[in-house]
C-alpha cells in the first residue's frame, strides 16, 4: 500500500493538471476573440464546411438511378427549409426525415 502522503500528492497533482488542461483553451482563446482574422474565419468557415460535406456525401451518387432521388430530395428540403426559416435544427431534422422516409418506403430495396 502506498504511503498516504504519496497518494494525496498524486491526487493533488492529477487535479492540478486536469484543471490546467481544462482552463488552457479558455485562456488561449481570450486574445483570439478580438482578432479580425478569427472573426472573418468564424463567419466564412461554417458555410465552407457545409459545402465540402455536401460534395463529399453526393460525389458517388448515381444521379441516373431512381434511388438517387431520396438524397437529392432531402438536400432540396434541407436547403428550402433553411432559406425559409433560417433554423439549422429545423433544416437538419426536416431533411433527415425526408431522406429516411423516402429511403425506407419509396426507394426501399
């Protein structure tokens, strides 16, 4: 059995390291919040990431086959809902519901 002082010291060191690692991102981000570059990236990157995800998800889609209609319809519903309501959660849930419904009923194998 280890010495109680050693065990207490180990717990205190682990607690200090854990606290420091959790506080470090907040301390590092504080000066970046005022940076013009970070603010610019914060407004531009989300749209770019979404475009990359859409291209990645649809790049192997056989658009000449009927089963391609489910993801394309879901994409159209997602875009339409987002342009109409500007609500990301509604857009994602609506597009997902359309895709799941079409894929499991109309275009089920």
